[in-house]
């Protein structure tokens, strides 16, 4: 019951103003967000990579309605890459992009603006030996995102994409995404979606995830298992083994601050483990989706007020 309310709140400007104006929120946000500025992000990346983990970096922001903001997001990624390069942190690093932050929803030629901005980021990433991965947002954006992915892959073949198991269309989409060189991050899906397009129960989403994971592991691409779910991780290891895959031909991915011990355990056992590291001041939407995923997070959040 709570999750749909929190996901609706994630898109409410009034709730955003309310939640972000409370100073105490910060302490809870820090659990999921590496920091508000680049310096804090670099420190988090150094700690993670020092522990043998790989990273994908998200400069927070989404649903941009302003061209200047879309271009500023592009520039923030370019600045991030310069800092990573100066610190010797580019090897094996990936950047996660939300096309809506790069202009996808702007009226008129938003899609072209997002493509041009993503292209600039992909080009800079490729020049440093890094990759980019497109996040997937709500279901209304999937066709556009997959179209932009196709265009980017023509010039930057290592460009990856997140695919949401909860959507009914996913198995069809994956049919085109299991070939050699394809990098797909499979996730359950973090947005409130109607019954007409998405599975609603955890059981159905988990089953759909396993079907999609089987397609990816049997394919020729590079599956990225984006989940914290212990059962999914066990099944992924089993499917990799059955398909003769060795670590490095697939990878696990988890979010910053979630099951950090398990992240390190998987890396120590020889698996490729990549942590999604969000940073920046526009953390509200990301934070609310993390609250929605786990009611206990909301209780923790509310307790931080009461205990003061
Ligand atoms: P599930 O929700 O069943 O959780 C399994 C267990 O993990 C829980 O029991 C708990 O222990 C832990 N856990 C999960 N979420 C938690 C939280 N918020 N706080 C504390 N513990 C938690 N979605 C999307 O729609 N588009 C995208 O582009 C991405 N990108 C993305 C990248 C990466 C690297 C990851 C790991 C996830 C995403 N997601 C995403 C989010 C994804 O769709 C999904 O909402 C979350 O990963 C939660 O689903 P799980 O698979 O972890 O399972």
C-alpha cells in the first residue's frame, strides 16, 4: 500500500519541497547517496574501488524541463570524467545516464537533444576506456530509450541499457538485446506502473526476472544482474555455471549503501561486482524510490525525526 504512495510522492513538486527542506533528511539520504558534490563522490569511488568493487556513476537528476539544465547535466558528466581521469579512476568505470535528465522530455526535439547530450558523454567515456549505461525510466520512455540506445550503439557499441523485468514487453525487447557485445542490466523495475503494462505482484515480477535472466545468460552478450535479492543472485550464479560463463562474462550490480557486505562478499569470491554510485544535490526522486522499495526504510526515515 505504501509503495504506490511513495512513488507518487517521488514525482510531486510539493512533496519534494517539503522533504528537501527538512535538514534532518540529510542523514538518511547519506545512506543511499554518496554526497552532494563531486569531491564526496570521488572519495566514495576511491573507497569502493580500493575494496575491489567496480562502479557506475550517476549524476543525480531526472525529468528535466529546461534545455540549459539538460546541457548542464551533460557537462556534469564531462567534469566527472575529468576528475576520474586526474585521480586514475577511469579503468573499468561506467557512467549511468537518465535520458530524462539529458532532455528527453523537452517539448519538440527533446529526443534529439537527449541523444546529442548522451553522444557527447559516450564519446568522452569511450576516449577514457569507460562505458555508459542508459537507466530505464517509466514505461512511457522505453521506446524512445531503446531507439536512442540503437543510435548510440552504432558509434559506441559498448553502450548498455537497464531493462525492467516487471514490464510485460521485456521478453520481446530482450530478443534484440542478447547478441554479442550487448550489455543489459536487468532490474526488477522501480516505477509505479499500471497493470496493463506491468506485473504487479512480487512473485510475478520475480518469475519474469528469472525468465529474462535465462535469456541473457543463454545469449552472447554481457548480462548485468542488477538486484540485491539473495534468491536472484543464487539463480544467476547457477545460470552462469550452466551456460559455461566465467566471472567477467557477466557481472552483478547493486546500489550504493544497499547490502554493502554482500557486495564485498561477492567481489571477494571472484565475481565482478559493480556498485551504482549516485551523487549530486538532486537526490529527491532517487531517494523516494529507495524508500518505496523497502517499508523499513521509511520507518528508519521517520524514526530519525522522532528520536530528535
Ligand atoms: P527486492 O526489492 O525484492 O529486494 C531484495 C532485497 O534487497 C530486500 O529484501 C532487501 O534486503 C534489499 N533491498 C532492496 N531494495 C532495498 C532498499 N531500497 N533499501 C534497503 N534494502 C533493499 N530500476 C529502474 O526502474 N530503472 C533503472 O534504471 C534501475 N537501475 C538500477 C541499477 C542497479 C545497479 C540496481 C541494483 C537497481 C536499479 N533499479 C532500477 C532498481 C530496481 O528496479 C529495483 O527497484 C531495486 O533493485 C530493488 O529490487 P531488488 O532486485 O533488489 O529486489
